[in-house]
C-alpha cells in the first residue's frame, strides 16, 4: 500500500482523549480543522467512537472496527481487525484513524503521520493517546491557538511525520 495513513486526535498534556466515551472539551476551531482534513476520506474508528457521534459524519466513508461479527451500522463498512480496515480504505490515498484510544494503539505501527491537537491542560481521562517514540517521529508543522471566548483551553496543532529510516 502506498497510502499515507494519518492518525488524527486531540489529546491533553497527559495524553487524555476523553472520559466515559465523550470528549471533555469543546474546541470549535479544532472541529473545523478535523472536518477540513478528513472530508472526502475514509475514516477508521472503533465502535465506541462511532457510537459517540450523533450521526455519521458527512462526506466521509466510515470504517468501524468491531470484534462483534454481527455488528452493523447503516452506510458504514465494518472490519474486525485493523488490517482489514486498512484494506477497505486502500482506494483512499490518505485514510484517517480517528480513535479511540485502543484503535490508536493498534494503528500507531501503521501510521505515517499524526495530526495531533495538543490541548494545553491536564484532564481526568479513561482513554489515552498512545505514547510514541520521539526518536522515530519529528514535527514538521506547529501552530499555536490561544484560549479565547470560544475555546476554554489553548492548544497547538502538531503535524508529526514518521522518520523513514527506521
């Protein structure tokens, strides 16, 4: 496969993603960026992440990972392992892994890029973004977003790229 596989997430300083299957912050500009980056692509997620959405996200092909062989979701593709999910996304030059914590852990060895919104706070979380070795990854782009009336926390968009000489 010569797709670029990108993991996209917003994580706190302690790598927290969320609690009780929900996000713990509201960052409208981060949502806009997520939409802009993922629209028109395949998005791969775990069942719990999918079920946390009010409805499927428009203009994206949803691939849901579930161990349940009988799991179905209208207008979505279902895979039972990450390799199958990546196979279902092979027509997309840049599929996105969108969570949750367990799926990110599974996907890290396959990822070429990480679009990480580092939220400058520490949260009480039960889902975490996996630790990744900074020796194998380098930041190619960073953009700081200050706290303001619409954003309770400041954050930094970070684009990490896997070093090719591993």
